C-alpha cells in the first residue's frame, strides 16, 4: 500500500530537520517543511523527492513515526509512471544494468572471481553477492570483488561451503528506491526462484542494501520468505562466539567504523560489526563523533542526488574519521565505499589524509589465521 499525504502526522517539533543530513548542506531542504507542504497542498516540488537521501534519520527521531521516507519512495514510483525521473551522474548505468538483469533469458558469467575458493550448487547456505562482480567494471579503482572473495574465504574458514549461482540477479534496491517497481518485482521473482532451486534455507549477504532489500522489501511484497536472510556481520559474530572464526593475525592500522544507513537505522545492526573488529589482536579501534543511529549518511541516496552537497557530507565524514585517529574507515555498504572513494580520489575540499575505505569482510579476512 502506498503512503499518502493524509497518512503523515506532524507536531511541528522539527526534530526531523535538525538531524537531516541534506538540511546540513542545503538549508532549503526541510523534512518538516515538506511534510507540512504535503498536508496543505497534497504534493511537493518534484525535485524534493529526488533530493531526499532516504537515510531514515528523520523517521528514526520522529515522535509521531511520520513515514516521510516511505512517502518519498512511493512518490518516486508515481513520478516514474508519469515519466518524470532524475539526472544520474553515471548515465543511468545501474538502472540499465538492473533492467538487463531482469530479463529472464539473460545468461551470466558472474563467478570468475571465486576461483580457488569452495562453493556449491546446492546446500544450506546461499551467498548472495549482489552487484559486486559488476561494480568492478563500473568502478574498477575500488575492487569490489575483494569483498566477495574475503566473504567466501571467511565462510570456508568456518567450514561453510555456500551456494553461488550464475542465475543470481541484482536485488533490485536501486530500482525500488528510484521508482522502477516493475523492474524491482521482476528481479525479486527471479532471485526467489534461484534461491529456492538451490535448496538453501539461509541466505547470507555482505551488502547492507541487499540485506535491507531481501529481508524487508521482499517480505513486504510477498509475505514471509521461505528462507532466512542473514547479514555477514551477524553470521560472523555468531561464528566468532562459537569458536569457528579465528581472528589471530594482528591489524595494526588505526580503524574506525562507519554505520551505513541500511544496516544501521533500517536494520538496527550496530553491535556486531564492532564486536568483530575489537576481537582482532592489537587493533586500535576508535569511534567517530556521529555513530550508530546518529551516523552521518555518505551523502548519496540511490545515485539520484550525487552533487556538491554530497561532497560536503563526505568531507565531514572523512574529517570525523581523521579526528578519531583512523587510517582505515570500515563499512558494510558497497555504495558507501564507492561514494567515499570517489571523494577521496577526486578533489577533496581540503587535505583529509591517507584514509582507506574497506569492507568489514576484507578486514576480517586479513585477520584470519
């Protein structure tokens, strides 16, 4: 069911605007102001629904649980049905890729990265890699397959030989949040069929956005899923506690952790990544100023608003990492890695130091026996 303006409630406390990262860099963007405009006029300026980062900061603090972000998602779908869209700095690469992957007759060769590691065609665990194999063609400087390799290495280390499938597709996250529900629903159906055919009853993913999409958005469409969705931070923490994950190799670089919106505010998974990091011998772990529910968004929501405002938010996050004394900023979201690495390798507003952005799986794999 779509979210309508009359479903929104507002008591004018303005907490939403105070925590909105977009408002930090664009004072004209105000969640409260937009909700009030919706209630008074029944609609908002089309640009506002694409400027929203959908980071959930506003809904997370709203005493009325006003679902502004849900409205934004539904309004984008309506805008797309009227052929109103956004300007993508990457030429709609991801949108085109997802439409291609939603083609039922598509033949893929997406498993070349897994050579030398153990995987199966049937089994208890299904490793959902998402778009990591494709991202390396789009953003080659970031090496996303390193995350996939590290994840599979850790699973093998713990005695898990997961299913990998050439038939897996993009989870559909970008399509859903940019208003292309038709593509999202096709991808959903194809992925459900692929996972069910494998016989897996546990689906593991290292991507915060895949986790949100598979565990929440799929269930919202079709009801209870026939398998469990587990983020690697959860599974690896369980394996650590069971004595099946041996993090015995020291990591000497000072490290901090960036909570991505989808794993943090959406899924409320805050403790497990930190428990894993502090379990590494000799690690120097420190927190930034804005963490957990107050974590600062990377500044780009669904590639619909990558602009100068995004750069200010990315710069602020790097400065927070620098003030924390970190040389490595760890996260669990491939998109955060893309956006932060793009800023770091481009033209920073000022010197930010040599801060590397790594996925949690990469850091843990380096710490294995």
